[in-house]
């Protein structure tokens, strides 16, 4: 059976929940990790959730749809969702669909923590 190379780890820092992603975020990866991601997000009591894409190689439409679901959910409970460290190839995809008009993006986690 094929297994995705997509991985993530999460940590809290200064009241922020930070996810660090690596690999290719495709349908298989979303299927494998969605419940775990949702549980961590639901358990977080802070205000801001950061998805760090510094080491993310690829994102497909299913994962982009999930980002939009997460954003809508977090807005509905008065939380903030941001992306950081988006590489050029991933950035090109996200820019093409206008995601940065909906979800703010920063260069680094430090930039978010200092804002």
C-alpha cells in the first residue's frame, strides 16, 4: 500500500498553535491526517493557529479545500488562521486561486509572533 510522504508536527508557543508541514499535501495525505489535525485544532484554547509551509513541497486542490474549511471554522469561533513560509511553487498555486485574499500569509513564524 502506498503511503504519503506528508508529515506534520504541532507545538504551542506564546499562546499560538503552530503546525509545521513537510512533504506533499495531496488527497492521500489529507485522508491520512485530517482527523488528527482536526482534533489538535479543536483542543486548542488559544487565539491564533499558524500553518508553517516552509518545508511543504506541494499542495493539491483537496488540501486547499481543507484550508478553506479550517479558515471558515476558525472564523466562526473568533480565531485567527495564518500561513507562513510558503515556497514559490506552493505560493503560485495559492495565489492563482486568491487564497491570500482570504487567509493572511507571513514570511516567518517570528513575524507572526511579533505582529
